[in-house]
């Protein structure tokens, strides 16, 4: 397995800095696989919180490779994805359901009824109840053994966007329907072809269920993440930088970065 170039043990997190994304994603995938195997070994099943976006694509490719080698099974796994655009059809290639199908679900032995993605087709009047039901299902599944996170350029985790809430209130946020932040809309323009076509709302798993995960891995690459990474790790705990709320989950958060993303720490 690749070794990180640097390991930083901060007060609230372990940070592994890699020279390149390829080795970083290989180690991130090994961590996901390890969490899955340990949970299955100790309690017969694993519950994983999963992220989408460009950062985890190679991580999923590694997990698929481990599955094809015969060393990783998803048969006893439940997955809960962090977010989904709203409204969106699961058939839309920009839906996160379609993303998960492309990058993981179609290539592994995860039973279809154990792969949970927030439903971008529920009527608006039922969205709050659907989100609350998602949280109840995670809880009924025994809570998340492991949460994989990316980090937005604006510091968002899932689609928990920067806000003026008190940090304590932000940490209690449940799964819910949200408006996307201008930076998130600008960054999604590449997927939708044009910023005016980006879907401006989303369902997101809340900060509270993310923080309740038994282990959290945040992966961020590139110079445009450096400021959000540094503010999340070293700045005050504030809802204006949702990644900083992870400092309150001290002892169970690991960050995997490349040198560019670690540049401002
Ligand atoms: C995606 C998600 C987002 C992304 C973040 C980084 O499910 O929850 O928080 O992780 O926007 O996206 P990328 O990896 O595309 O830079």
C-alpha cells in the first residue's frame, strides 16, 4: 500500500498528505474496504455513508477492482448516499443515483434494496417526511459505521452549505431539502453544461447524522480546496465553514489530501 508523504496529527483529526491523487485514492479505498470488512466481521453487516462528485470516482474504481479480485463483498452492506439534486429523475445522468449506478452499484454485489439514495422524485409536500425517514432508516440500520466525505470549495459537507446558524445548531441539522450555495452552483456548471441549467436545490443528509458516524474519512484534492481544508482543520468551529464542524467529532476523523489541498494548513 502507498505511504503518505506526511502525516499530521492535529488536535481534532489525523491528516494524511500524499504526493499524488492516485496513491491517495488507493489508500482511501483501502480504508473503506477495511471499515466494511471490520463491521461485517464484528456484527455481520456494515453501513456505509457514501459521497459523489469527482473526488471519489477513483476510490469507487479501486473498490470495484477489489470486488472483481474476489476480496471484497458488498452482500452484507447497506449504503446511504449523502445527497441528491431536487427535483431530479434517477434516470437523469446528472442524478447522484445514476452516478452511483455508473461508478459502483452496477459493478458490485450490493443488493439493490440495500443501496439508499435520497429520492429526487418525491413531491415537494413529502420531501421533509422523506428526509426524516432517511434518518430513521440510518438509525434503524444501527447508524453509519463509516462516512466518506468530499469537501466543497466553500467548505460544504454533503450539501450542508455555509450558513449563519450558531455552530451548535448547525451540528444538530437533520437530513433535509436545501438551497444550493452560489459556489456550489458554479462548480456544478461543468456537469450540467451551463450554470443556468444547474438544479438549485438538493436533499442532503444532515450534519447530525454525518457527525454520528463511527468513523469519517474526508478526501480533498487540488489547490482550489486548500483554503476550505485549512479553515476546516485550523479555523474556528463555525457553520460558515461546515467542514470545521467535523472538529467536534475529534478522534474519529481522518483527512486524505494531496499536497495542493494541504498547501494552506
Ligand atoms: C457529493 C457531496 C459534495 C462533494 C463536494 C466535492 O455527494 O456531498 O459535498 O463531496 O462538493 O465535490 P468534488 O469531489 O466534485 O470536488
